[in-house]
C-alpha cells in the first residue's frame, strides 16, 4: 500500500515537471562586449509568434533591469557601461502560460571582478602617434576618458611600454590633453613597442614597430660637404669669368652717342674788353733832355690849311660786299671781335702831339691827345 502511494507521488511530480518544461529554453547564449558596445545574443529551436523572451540584467553593485523582447538579441550598452562592475544576465522563453528554463551569462570590464565562467570584455588602447628624433621615440595618445567619454574612466591611466626586453611604466591623468612618453633606443634600429595598460580596466594590448634613422658616416659626410663646397666655388668662378668675358666683348660707346645722351649744359660767355697794355712813362730825371732856348725871339710860323682846288670833284667810293660764303659761326666770331674792338684805334693812326714831360721839357708822341689840365 505504501509502495503504491509512493509511485503515484512520483508520477504526479513527473507530470507537473513535464508540463512546466514543455517550452524549450534558449540556447547558445553569448555576450559581445567591446569598447562599451554590449550586445546579448541567443538561439531558440522552435520560434513562434507567441514566444517572447524575458531578459534580466543584474549588476553586482547596481539595480536589476528587466526587458521583454521577441527578438533573439538585446543591446544592453546603456545599462552596462561601468567598467568596475560585474553583470549577470539571464534569459528565459515564455510561450503563453508556459515558461522555459533560465539560462545565464556573466561579463565584466574589470580585472578584479573576473571569476570562473565570466566573459571578459575589453577596450582598445587609444590611438598612438609616434615621432622619431635621432635616437629617441616620442609617443603621444589621448587619455581613455577623452577617447570613450565614459565617467568610469576618469581615474589615472597607467601603462607599460616593453621594447628590447626592457619595460618602462608611465601614467597619465584625464585632465591632460595628451599622454606622452619618450623612449630611448639605438639609431639605425627597428624595435617593436608593446603598450600594455596596468590598471584594473581590461584594455587590449597594442603593438607598433618603429624604425630609427641610421647615423651618417662622418668621413662620407665630410667628403660630401667638401665636395659640394668645391663644386659651388667652381660654379661661382665660371659665372664671374663669363660675366667678365661678356662685358669685355661689348664695344665702346661712340663719342657722338655719348654727347647725344649727355645733356648739354648752358655755357655762359663773359665778354671783357681787351685792354692794350701801356707802359707808364715817367721822366728818368728832373733834367730836361733838350736845353731850353730863349723862345722869345723865335717866331712860330702859322700854317694855314691848304685851299681846295675847285677843279677836283668829290668822288664817292662804294664798297661791294664780298661774295665769299662764311658760316654763321665765323660771322658770330667776327661780330664778337668787332664788338670788342669797337671804339678802339691803333696808336700809330693818331695825330702827333707834343707832350710836356716836365716843366720846359717837351717830347713828341702819338695817340689820343691828353686832356689839358
């Protein structure tokens, strides 16, 4: 009797369990979470228009979020943006009054929140810019907060750079416009730089190959410099030689052209009357040259002008101008001489007169008669 009751009890349990689990649960649940884009995916074997899915998002330190959807995915980026939290997501299928089993998944962006079965999300390292100067590599990139604009990234960002089996750590704050680093290496060498964040946030590792320029060989550098200087010197000397040769081949400018190109300056001519030098005459001594004679008894004959012969008629002489051709310049020259000699006459053409040299001493002279005092 007791065995029969036990069998009926288990049969009742099986019937109830089979009725409740008649709706199959979702399968292949997964989460794609990268750079704060978090999407949940799942599959379902017998989809119908009446089936809907209930999704619950339970953060480790936050409030529960519940969603109903008929799609087989859910974008939960808006509710899972805290990089320091851990999220548990459950999904179950509902067909009318029947409910399927619940399936779940956990994911996080934090290293400290990872446990067994937790899916790891990650952020890309900010874009890196590198510049090479001799034996130094300058690195710069924006702070992760400025890249993703998430409040959970406002803390100090620390990272490690590995190259040539050496590691160097750096840090950067969100108030800095750029995070910078300087890496020393050898010239003429290519190195692999590995950037690895050292904080709690899960960042992907970034690798970049950078090559430094080779150091020029000093002898070759000096030889190239000297050779270039010699070439420039020869070019300069050749240019000077060509220039001198060109100037020496240019014919001289004719004097007529120079007189034509040079403006004529007006010449002022000052006419000065020619003066005939006359030596002053002075008595050598006070003794008269001629002994004075007693002129009281000498009678001076009076000479009367000759009488004109009435038989001689007056003849007028007419001078004909010469027909020789003279240039205007010769005429001007003659006019100037005439102008200068105008009013002057030769002393030999003047009448003879007696000049009293001293009292009682007279001499005969030619020229204009002196005025009588």
